[in-house]
DNA sequence: TATGTATTTAGACTAATTCTAATCCGAGAA
DNA sequence: TTCTCGGATTAGAATTAGTCTAAATACATA
């Protein structure tokens, strides 16, 4: 397991194991916002032992809880995962389902939204903008 | 079936049936963004015949396709439905899971976001902001 | 009344995810 | 070194959300 991945997991309080390492490594390597099943298929042959789907789900949940990755929900029915934890938003191509990162720069001088929500009785911790559209 | 619901369905090209009417009526009556199962439970006894879950799913999909209601996805694993089709966004209470409407007024003078996305090779049709937080 | 099309139904099926119980592994303790 | 204990992993069962199928039903119109 690469030193960088080991460091990354340790830094977030996640004990590095071979399974967690290949999953995290795969997520770092792709911009495709894979589903749990796509992660499973991408890494199942990268280990000397068989990999259980339960481990993939456990690991993804752990990595999200510990802040190593983000869960992205753009469509009903399944979750996607994103190793880019910098502040950004998402674009969904309605024709292909492809999910792409939208860096803050891309959306111009959008002010930080601080909604005074419900007469101030709720506190907004963060927000997520999802753009929907298609290739021109 | 109420005249207003019948009108609403007709206006959107949906043939009014008793099943569709009670489902649409329930959605108009609540701000709770129910899931398909919550809709089923809320209306199953409001008809003289038994109601099939398939009918609830069929109806919700039809109503979304015809623009009578909106599908709202805020968490992985299930869809929610919203009869408020005016332009607005959503707030999710992370402690209760409750989903609330955020009218445009609530978020101040947010400019219409027209991201120049990926060097203009994608066309944004619409976007959805989801706020996450909790009660103060 | 006959017919055709859309709608509804129950239940089978599928997909995504979680749960369970057994096994495995590795870091200290003896 | 061997023991032990807790966390991690495994295969497969179970659960949940949603779709599909085939048969029955309900209408609208000829």
C-alpha cells in the first residue's frame, strides 16, 4: 500500500488495511464519482484475497464518516462517492448520468449563501448545488 | 374527487382516476415531502378498493413526468415527492431527516446561476440547492 | 353491446444496501 | 513465542425501494 494512502487514512483516524487502501486509492484516481458497485468492480481483483461487497460498503461508510471522501447523491436509488473533498458542486449530464465536479470558480462570483432560514430557527451547516443539463 | 384536483390532472394531461386523485390530493395537502411508502400509507384507506404499491409508484412517476409534482432527492436510497412546483430549493434537517421548502426569497438576492461549465461545452437546464443543517 | 386502450392489481423480481454470524488478523500481554 | 481480544473481513441472508409481469378491470367510443 502506498505511503501516501497510508498517511491519508492515518491522518483521518482510519486504520489502514489493504482493502481500505485499494478502495481509497481507486477513489483518489478517478473523477467519475463511482457507485459502490462500480468501486467493487474496479478493485475486486486488486487484492490477493476475495473482496466482499460488505467490506466495500463498510469502507465507503467509514471513509465518509471520517471525512476522507464525500457521498454525492444526484439521483434516487444510489449513492456515489467523491474523493475530492474541496468545496465544490456537481453537474449531472441528464443524457449519460455522468457526474462532474463544478469548482467554485466555474460558477462565477456566486456569493456564499447564508440563508436566513425559517426566521432563523435553523442553522445551515453547508449546502450543495447540483446542476442538471446536457452536452451542447 | 374534488373538482380542483380533476382540473389539475386534466390540465397536465393526466387522466383523473380515483387512485391518482387521492395521491395528488394528499401531496397537495402536505409539506412533508413524503416518500413513496409514506404516500402509500397515507392514502391506502381512502379508496373503496385495495391500493397496490405499483399504482403508487406508477402514479408518482406519471405525475413527475407530466409536471404535476417534483421528485426531490436529498438522501441516498429513496425519492421524495413535492407538490410545490414553484421555483424553490430545500433544507434537510440532519437530525430528523425532515425536508423543508426554501423559497427563493429566503436565500436573498441570489443571482440566477449560469455557470460557464467546462468551457461552455455543457448546457445547464436547471439547478437545485440543498441546504443541510439543524434546528438551533 | 362489443371492442380496444389505459389503468390497476397482486405478487414476482431486481437492485442497492444492511445485517449476521463466523472467521481472520494483528497488537500487545503473559 | 503463544494467548487473547477487539476490530476488520467474509459469504450469504435479509431488508428496502422500486420495477416488471400478466391478468383483471374500467372506460370511452364504435
